[in-house]
């Protein structure tokens, strides 16, 4: 029934409990057989998850466990590793009081994965505002995971966000910044480092022996020989040349407006884009319900559904688990590939 029965299960941090994280985890568990789900356990508050199951009218037995008991438990009950911080059940209303539990779930998921008690982490969506109100000092989920990874690698990790769906994988070199700041933030080394990380993880964790990496230009028509901007020739092209000299199969800079039609997508395994919307618009247009946010460059596997907390529909039964199920499935496959490559 499961994909990870011979390996450790996946650890799921339930995210902001006022959002749809609990909804999609509970709903996914009810689909464990029909969707051939890998075994997972939740890091959360068992009472809060039980209350949400009742609200959603889902028959989901909740069982408090140690991680080693997850595989034996999964067929009959949702395994939950309890947090020391309790979570208040108030769907639709983010609460600063739940921030400690939200952060603890992430911390413990990383710690359990690093010691081998989980094959990887699937993170449900968090909301930054209640975390900031509680003193959280990190820009977001991904940056915090990179900081947690540092003690285990001995170096500061640079995480790379990849949006992966059935028809397209994209990576933005710059992420959450105003568009006006992107040209100044782009450097040849930043682009090259992003491509190196993508190449390494696609080989090890996605089983692609020689990844084909298409690199988008920053400007319309990739600058059109300087007529529409100098950045592509001065910054992007040297990064591609450097990657080719290192033996990485990168091409570009390519005009972004012709990179994402069906025939073009067949020529590469991932598109490296220069800014957030250049990468995420085509990815979400093609695979909105099945898109997965994957963090590359970490010493552990991390995936997440490619959507937010959706407070407006939390507890209503309207949340679809498709992206969460895709994130579970992808994490399990990445773990299998990672083990084979080790």
C-alpha cells in the first residue's frame, strides 16, 4: 500500500493550524490506499487535529506515537508525534499563540530527518504574520530550514526553490523581492551557483543522469543583443558559459516568452528563471493543483504543497489535498533516488 514501507516514513509539519494544513493532512490520510500514499506522520497537536477532523466530518483516528511506530500505525490511524507546545483550534484566524508550536514542528521535523527517523520533510503552509508577531526573525520557511541545516553541514547552505509539476520544473534565481530590485541583485556567480545546485540535486534526488538546464534571459528577447538591456550579455551569458565549461548541460540566455510551450518544454528538464513571476507563472498555469515546492541544496529532502494557508476555507472542507499528495509522493521518490545514489 505504501511506497516507503521499507524505509523511514516522511515527517509532516502541520504548518499554521488555523490554515488548511490540518485539512489536507487529514484528507490525504483518508485517501492513503486509493492514492498509494507513502507513510507519513504529523508533527502537531493531536487534540487540535482531532478537533479539525470532527469539524470536517472525517473519520480519522488519531494515534500519538514515537516515529518508529509510524509504519505500523499508518494503515489504521493517523500517526502524530505530539508537540510540547499546544495548538489552539481556531480555523480561519491566525493566532500568535500558535507560533511556538508551528516553529517547534519545523525544528523537530529537521532533527528527526537528520538522525534518520524520517526520510524527508513535507511542510504544510505557514503564515509569516503570526510568526513575526511572536518574534520569528527569518524571512520565511525556506530560509529558516537553511539555518537549521547549517549545524549538520558545517557550512551555511544556500537553498534553491524549485516548483515542480508533471509538465514543468522551474527555478527562480531571485525570489521575494520587488521587480525593480532584481537587476541589481543578479550576479553571474549567483546564477552559476543556482545552476550548480539544480544540476547536483536533479542528478542525485531526481535520477536524471545529465540534466538539461534552460536558462531564461532577464529582458524581453533575452536582451536582443543589447537593444533591450545589457544584463543578459553581461551577467547571464557568462554564467551559462561558465557552467558549460564545468561540464553542466546549460543553455541560454533564452527568450522567456518562447520557453514554455509544449515543444520547448520537451528540450529541457528544468528552466532557471531570473525572477519570481518569470518562474512561477508558467509553473502554476500548467500544474496549479499538482505543483510542488521543492527546496534544493539542503542536506535533507524537503517538499511542500505549492499554495498558502488559505485561511478563508480552513475547516470548511473545500481544501483540495492534490498538491499535498503530490508533495508526499515526490518526497518519497526523492528519498528513493537519494538512497540509490548514496
